[in-house]
C-alpha cells in the first residue's frame, strides 16, 4: 500500500494527458525561444504580415475571444491561428489576468510545416516530446493522418 498514491498519480496523469509524452524537452533551437508577455486584443483578424514576433494576438468580438494568432515559437516564421469558440473543434483557451503573461491550453501540435508541439504557460513556451514529428507518426494511438483535399 506504500506505493498506492504514486500508482494512482501515474494513472491519473496518463488519463489527463500528462504522461511522459508531454514532458518538457529542449527547444528546437535555443535562439528561437520566445516569451509572450501579454495578450494584445484586436477587433479584426490581422494579415499574417501584421503579426509580429513575441506577440500573442486575440481577435475579440463582443467581449469574446474568437481567434488567437502568433508566430510559431520554433522560428519557422509561420503564423499559428487557433480557434477559441464553438463550434470549432479543436479549440483552445487563454488564461491571463491583467498585467500577467498568458497561458494557452491545451498544447499546440502543428499538423503541417514544422510540426512543433508546445504549451504556453505563464508566457513561456514549454516544448513537448514529439516536437518536429507528425502527430500521427509520433502518437498513432490518438492522431490519424489528415486526408488530402485533392
């Protein structure tokens, strides 16, 4: 019975998605580590060229965050655009209080381009194992390869 709490904790972490596959790993390139100090609210979706490094933009309409945009923290320079409201699936959420750095949940695992896999917690990018690999190759138990539209 001495190991019971540890066994339960391990099981719970696995069920909640916090198993070793989400352990932090070094950034793909130490020069590309980015921090997001705050959320910048905008009324309209900006063009990709208007999204600057180290900016986390929230497109807000009638007090609701519809989209979040930012440059990929790996340094590939792609703009990541994430839906924040139903009916979009999947969708993400941002937690932040005034003057505090933002946190973004759940993790982002890009399914094209650089295949970066990361969290943003208190403004810091936390890299996950599997970054740089296609999700359907790294985790075939969860993800399937996207169907081609052509």
